[in-house]
């Protein structure tokens, strides 16, 4: 945009001016995370402004967002701006019309010329006219840009358990369409609610009214609890412990729990008594409890043993639970063989 005035030098004898424009990009007006739409631009051809004669430029506002009016000239000059509605009536505002003097503090100048910008932040959607009238004859460039904050999706990554849902939302723009790249893995409705179907990955996209598309990568995992198995190095010498490393529902709805018992004692363990495994969901509510008075085992000193326990469906307080996000607490007494 800076070079477009150079084409005009030979044709400005009537006004005896020769200058180059200041690029809109040279003026810092918005945060980095913004998008803009050009509503009007003079392009590469300068416009003629005769002293005291108003030029009217039509433009359309289709969505919310700040609107900037950039006027580029050879050097700071006085001019009057009037904003009109589609009927040609001045828009009601304390600063409309607006007079900009040649000494206005907002002029940006350098060796390439001068630029001034005025801003409307609450202009409703509709058709308008931008009227500009200079105090003296001038060649000028006009750029009308609409800025809006870059839209953001509530999550760019999400992990959901099969059979469960998660709500996504967008700020900074209106969603015109939600879509999923793999509907067999995850679907999304018109309100951004994602439903996990089967294990895998899918991209959930939100198409926005500002032309943007924001996305969330969804990983769907099976409804199964998994954790690292205990080893003897995890348990202090002279102690024993048990921890759940896997849990899932079987075809009948029973909760099958697999745990590892670690005997880091000098003696062999022959029996476990008062076994209790408590299962709670992510909100701390009980899913189910496994209890057993005693269980015969044979676990040599400094070794491990994997055990399986089942909570029947009838004894579960929650027939359906997100096991992936559950907690499992084990307790009991070890009986040693001397």
C-alpha cells in the first residue's frame, strides 16, 4: 500500500502535491489475535478531495466488531467525517460529525506521508455511507476495515470415554456449523455436544460466521481403568501393598477388577484377610465396593502376584460409570507363613 502513491506523482500538478501512502499495517490498532475484513479500500488509485466538497463512500457492516476508518494523505490536514445510515441520515452519536484538525494528536507521520484513523466500536449491522470533506484540496486514500477478536474454541484437545459426552463452545464468533471428521468415533450436535462412540481419534470442527474454522482433536478411549502395575521397588522393605491396575465391565455388567499384590517382606504370605476395594467416580461418589474376609494365596518373599476380583452388577451402586476416571482404593491384612 505504501507504493500506490508513487504512481500519482506525475498527475498531481493541479494540487502541487506528491506523496506516498502509509500502510495500514504500520498502525497498531488491535491485539495480535484478531482478524479483519476490508469493507472498502481506495486500492492503488488515490481519490480526489476538493476543499469543502463531501465525498460519500458506501460500505456494509454484516457482523459485530470494531470498525476502523484510515485516511492517508501527504501530510496532516483538516477534514470533517460524517457517518450516514442507508437513508443518508447522519448516525446519531456525540462524535458524528467528527472534525479532525491538522494538529490532531492521532496523526501518524513519517517520511512516506501521514495517516489518521477513527474508530466505531458499536456500529450495528447494516448499510452506511462514510462522508469525508477536506479543508483544502487533497489526494487521499481511504481504507475501511472491520476488526474482530480471533474466535477461540473451549478446548483444542479432549479425551472422552466411550459412551460419554463433552460440551464444546466457541467465544468471539457465532458457530454456523459443527462437524466431525469421523462420525464412527465421535459425533457432534448443533450445540457442540460431542458423543464418544468408539475408541479412536476424530477432529471436531466449528465453522464460524467470520470465516474462521476452529477445531478440537478428540481422543476416544474405551471405558476401562488402567494404571501401572506395582513392583517390589515401589514398596518399602518389610512392607506389603496391593493396587488395582485394570478394571472393566464384562458382557453381563459385572465390574471385573485386576490388582497386583506385592510382598516385600522377608516371609512368605499365605493368606490375605479383610480385603476391601472401594471404587469411586470422578466426583467422589461410590460406584461399588468389593469385600472378602479371607483369601488363600502363596506369595514368596520379595515377589508379586496378580489377583482378580469381581463386583457383581447387582451390588454396583452405579451400573454405568466412567471407569477411566474412577479411583480404586485397596486395604487388607497380610498373613505370613513362618
